[in-house]
């Protein structure tokens, strides 16, 4: 039995990785876990939640898969990519998939371009049709500053451990991501110690890479990587 754990990002929920989960479910009989991290999924619930609770929850989900499956894959999006990396360093994970993983965050140039688009849409009375505005409006207004600090502490805690990741790793990054810059993917690629690793850029994708127009191409690459034999 193959098990697959998919971990969403900061202030997000399983919907961020569900398109990929559904793609894989349609092609396999694997056992899937797509948990909701503590404080996520319900607006206003992040207050008082500490970063180690996110790690502990993902860790518990992974150990259940390890106990019941012969092979285990871990997929992480954004902050979930950092948590997935930590799990791959600590546990017998067979392959690791990192999607827009947040080793670094905020891409000022792209973020400025996105804000310009929002202003343009606002001036034309189309702001409520701007996907990015709708996606981030709630996150900006409902995320406590203390939770942002916890996110930053999580990244600072995990980054020094990335060199311990030795499992085959696939890294995907959107070139138009205003939240996680391309240098994050490059850093992960060069820091992770895996001999078998691949870095791919999705040309027109913004941060939510599993929802981009090129997602079928991305999912196909993920599928091919998961089905490759490990290098000896």
C-alpha cells in the first residue's frame, strides 16, 4: 500500500492542495491524508496557536500512514512544504514534493505588479472580480500578527535542517508568485542533500500553484516523478 500526505499552507486549508489530491486519487488506490492544520479552516482560529502544533499535527498524520503503508510520499504547499521537508528529514519518507515552498517569502517585484492590477481593477469597478483580491482579502484581515510571527519562527526552525533531507525531491515554483520568490525554490534545490532531485518552474503560475491554469502540466510532472524508480 502507498500512502500520501498532502499539507496545505499558512492561513490556508486542504482546498489549496485538493486539485492535486483529486488528480492522484483518480489514478491510484493509494491511501490519502489531507489534514487541516490547527487554527486553520475556520476564520479567526489562529489566535494562540503555536508553530509546533502545526508540525505535531502533520507528524501524527504521517506516522499513521507509515504504520499502515509500505511506501509513503509527502507533498507540501507553501508553509506545508517546509513542514513536509522537516518530516522527510526525520521519518522514512520515500519521496518529497515541494510546491511553492516558503523557505523565503514575499516577492516584492511580483507583489507590486499584482497590487497594480488590483488598483486597475478597482478603478474600473472590477475589484470584486479580481481573483487575487478575493483570495487574500480574508487572509489579510483575519490573520493575527502573532500567527505571522509563528509562521516566521517555523521557517527559521526548519531551514537549518533542510540539508538532512536525503529522499528524492521534486520542487515546483510559479514564476509569477508574489508570495514566495523563485529564490526560495533555488535555495531548497541547492540545500537539500537528495541525490535525486528536480526543480521545475511553472511560467504563468502565481502562488496557488495547484489552482493555476497550467496545473495539469504540473500534476503530470508530479505523477511522473512519483512513478520514477529511485536512483541507486
